[in-house]
C-alpha cells in the first residue's frame, strides 16, 4: 500500500494512493499539526484495506498537496555517519554505536513544497536518507523481532546548515523547513527486505549520492534495537537511517544548495521525493 497525508482546500486527511488517485481514508480535519485522532501507522493492513473499500471520496493526485506523513506526536530520530564511505569522507573513525540526533516536526515539509535556505547561512547541504516508520510500539526490542514493529518506509531529505551544525547539531539539523519527508509511506509488506533498497540523490538532475542499504554500518534492525534501549517507540515514529557519501560539504569546492535548485531523492520500491530550493524571505520590521 502507498499511504499519504494530504491537504486540499485548507483541510488534511490520510489517503491511499492508487495510480493517480487518492482515496480518502480518514475524515478531513482543519489542523494538520494538532489533530492526532487518526494515527494511520497504528492500524493493521486489514483495517486499512477495509477503510479503502469503504472510502467514498477520491481526489486526483494532481489536485492535492502532499504533507510529511507524520503526526504531531511523532518522534523523529536520525542516525548520523551510518555509511562507511560517508564516515571516510568526513575523516571520522569507526563508530562503535549509532550516532543519533533528533529532528523537530516543523523542520520538514512534504513532497513538492520548497525547502528553505535560511538568511543566516549559505552552507545549505543535502542528505538523502531511507526512513523507517514504526507501526507497533515497543521498548527493548530485540533485533530478531525489530522488523515486525515496522509499518513502512519513506524518504527523507535531511537538509543541514553546516556552519551552524559545527557549534550546535540541534540547530544545524532543525532550521525551519530545511528538510522534507515523503512523498508517502510504502507499507512493509511490499518491502520485506529493506537491506536491498537503493538510494540516489540528484541536485539539478546530476547524481550526487548513490548507495544501497546493505552498506549501512548499523542496519535497520540494529538501529531499532539500540534506540529502544533508551526510549520507547510508538506508531508513527520515524527513524532516518543516515546518508551516504557525496554530501556537498565534503566536495572541493563545497556544493551548497541555493535558490532555484531542485533536489530529488529516489529510493527503490518507494518513489521520488522532490523539492525546489528557495531563499528565506526577509520580513520587514513590524511597526
């Protein structure tokens, strides 16, 4: 199943995408950031199939806006330096444990919405990542059982403001609308072997990153086991699994995203997450 959080006419809902049509599964709600009544990743495939059969409203995919497929209560946990080639280009030593940081929800936009280069920096870097959406809650999950807790998979652009990241990882990774998530979630039954996924990032059509998930230092089961040692995971939580080599900061000269660029991340069996890049609009003084 291909499931998305969609907006239309100032309202939002969860929908099932078939071809170029979105079948609405939940009631429309006016506030996408405060309503948590319909937590789609908590539902079983059988329940979702039933909702799809009962859906009486369908909208053309071209007529809706795709939002980040998360809820306001979702935890966004990200792995850093999780590919050996990226570790090498960053001149870092081997990782004994996953390096983690978190993202806030308003750092992300959906597919097609501009990502924003802030006024305070020109060091706006791209990081394409495979993301895991949790469907079954758990704490102290063991590797052997970890994939049974996965609802599905999506794609993340971890937009990084590198000069701020040098003195504050939280700031550098969480500038407003600096990254994206989507375009949708593909349920785990369609991706039984996530280690076989491939990823490619393109800036203005040029390939800048390419990898396969089997090259991760810490695979998805290991990441889930490690994360749930210190925090429980709940349906709708997202784990971003790290970016491969080829980031702009490590190129000579550096390659930064700028106004007018287009950034695309394609993951096999999921699709393509695409966003234009725009400069932040300066606001005049309020009198």
